[in-house]
C-alpha cells in the first residue's frame, strides 16, 4: 500500500509541512538551530510563535533563554 503520511492540522497549521521543512533545514544548514535561525529559515515573524513551534518538535534543547540551542535528532 505504500507510505501513508499523517498530516496533523492544529489551529489551521499543517505540521507535516513543518517537519518536511525541518528536514530541509537539517540537510542544508545543519543539525543545530536557534529561535532566530528558525524564524529566518521558516519565515516566521514572531519569535514567540517560533518558540511555541520549537517546543512541540522532537528536538534536544540545551541552554536557557537567549542562549538556548536546539538539536535535530535524526
């Protein structure tokens, strides 16, 4: 039957697109990202919204507040 890709839509946002773009980021830029780099790559205007997205993703986080870094776990 092939692969079935689940699309989760919450508050009008397709998380499938977020995961795919995160894979692109990993391939093009690397496995480490910050809130700022996430905003720039994903074209998100609000750092608060980016923070909320980052909290929902399966990422390893290090540091606190301004110095927080996220690692993409393959």
